[in-house]
C-alpha cells in the first residue's frame, strides 16, 4: 500500500463540511431548526481554520526539513 503525506488542513476542512451536513440533516429530519444562513459561518470558519492548520503544518514540515538537511 502506498503511503501518503498527512495533511491536517484537509482533515479540518472535512470535519467542518461533515458537521455542516449533520446540522442540516438534523434540520431535515425535524430534530431541530437550523436557519439557512448557518452554512456560511460553518463553512467559511472551517475553511479559515483549515488554511491556518495547513500553514502551520507546512511551517513545521519546512523547519524539520531544514534542520535535518
């Protein structure tokens, strides 16, 4: 099996998209009421956190490469 590089930014983005889906699935099932505009802060906030996570991970990875090389 081929190994791939761990990308925590994609993990964070996926968690927020999944959470948005769960929130709206609960609304569709009638478990609670969710306003239609709730998707904006969930997705935008998740993408912002994913970008910040990816930037930090890249900085850590670059610093580790510079010290070992």
